[in-house]
C-alpha cells in the first residue's frame, strides 16, 4: 500500500507504517494511535520533523491488513477533527469569554474575516440584550432579587 503521506509494510503479523509528520502532524498521528490503543500496541520511532515509523502489533490474533484500513480512517478522521477545531477555535474562545464575562470587547479575539462576519450578529444581539437589561427607575424603587429575599 503506497501513498505519499504514508507507507504500510506487513511482516510476520506486524505492520510497519512510515508516515511523514509534515502532512498529518504529530497531534493527528498520536490521536489516531490513541483511538486504536485498545486493539493494538504502538511503538513510534524516528524523527518527528521528517519521518516516523510506527510498529503496530495486534493485541489479539487478527488480520493485520484489516488494520491498515482502520489506521488510515483514524488518520483522516483525526485530521478532520483537528482542522475543524483550528477553524472554530476563535469563535469558541469568544463564546467562552462571553459566558465567563472575561472580555466585553468581542472584536479583540479574532482578526479572521470569516469569524468577524460571524461575530457581527453576536455583537448586535449583545447590544440589544444590554439595552433590555437596563430600564428606567425614576423612583429608585427597583431592587434586584437575591437569595436572601426568598421566603422559606
């Protein structure tokens, strides 16, 4: 099974996968290995900058060629999750800051145009919410409700 991103060689029931970490990245490779830890033993060797060789030994007696397809699927799935995570990190960070009230300025977190476009409606909603939260109390009789005000 030859591929530019990786190469799989099977000898004596052990799979040797050679991967170029520049294509998938170490985090993706380790995530793919982690997802299959309950079925296989992984031994990772090589230079994380240029090329890694992963020796995979099944924990149970099984067809190691089946593993080649499973490992490739895990690499692709892990790469997709990482890409999605990286693309949505700005908005997630922003949402958490808003939830935790750490930062009132929505524009500071992201300079990415697509995320800025996404944040415009959020800014508008937050400004409406602030207007709704403030109200006129000319007599000064409005008092916030608290735990101490509840009757037992």
